[in-house]
């Protein structure tokens, strides 16, 4: 699939702050990533454990660089994803700011409080909100297993104040009542292989996994070269040249 966004899609993203791309990856590609994610998540030394307010845990694996041949780094640099990001950010020189696997175990996987990604990316030294993320559903994402939730068009509010609670950077709670009364709430339910593209200031969260199904997703975030962090506060997020890949060809999938 050669992902080229049309004017209608770009206008939709500008208005609502998100875009759904069905079947961005084939079932064969997803099978490869599914196997790889299970293998990687067995390595406890690589895995981060993030608690929510009820002490339930979401497991994460992230990479400090995308310049390797790990399958998920190849996906982060895949031309389908990169072309979407370039079109929406309207910039030729972009790079992978971060990429990670997220896992919510059945019945015990934790949630994420309401937040904006730029709420903490700004604190990492990125000055402009010219950034976005693409969530790829490895497993089907449902209300029951803790899919993303958003407030449509909330990116237009700009960056709001956040606070650190437990292991999470959260939107200050005094905003939420007003936001919930003025912006449409939406559950982002996805089929395996679907992608959800969203603005760095879109307000989003996810609940805990109350189902007997796991929920694994992959999130890759993109930034422009000119907006790279002013200082090296983190091990990830600093500019490195992006070399596009074709994951399907590299994986010998026809």
C-alpha cells in the first residue's frame, strides 16, 4: 500500500486532530510483528513497567534509536508511516522521535490518564507542537481491553498544564470537567493492522484491560529536524537521519 493522503484527509486531521487508516499493514506483516512482540516482551530486562492510579501495570519496550534492523524499527521507518507523517507535518526532514511496544495483559493491564504527548515532550526540549504519533494495532483494540480514548478537536486548545502522578505525566484535573462538556469523547476501537494517527496536542487516555484478551500496540512518533530537543534530557528523541524502508520487501512478504 502506497500511503498518499488526499486533501480531504489532511483537512480532517487539521479539524479533528486525528486520522484512522484501516489495514495499513497486511495480516502477514502483523503476524510477524505479533511473534516478535511476544519474544521481546519475555525479556524482563528490556521491559518497563508503568503503574496507573490503581497500581495496575502497562508493559513497555522502547528503543533509543531507530537506526537498526529490529522489526519494529523497520516499521517506524517504513515508507507508509513516514509518508503519512511527512504529509501531515508538511516537512521534508522528519525523524523518528520515539517508538515503543505497549502491552496490557488480560484482566490486569493498566490504563493511562488523560494527557497530551506534547505536555511532556515540551519539557524534554521540543519547542514547537509540530509532532505526531501513529498507533498501530497489533492486537484488536476494544473498549474492554483498554483502547485509546480521545476528545475530538482538543488539539486546538494548545499545550495545557500537566503534573506527574505515580509513573505518569497527566493533564491537570481541573481542566477535565470543562473539556468533557465542550469536546466530543470517542473510543478508538481498531482492528489488527489498523493505524491511528494523532496530533501531539490531542487529549487522550486509555482505561485498564478488563477483558480476557491481551492488547498489544506499537506507537511511533515523528518530529521535524528543526524541532529536535534543545538539550539531551532523554536518551531518545534526538535527531538522527531517517532512512526509509519497505518492511514488506525486507520481510519477503508478497
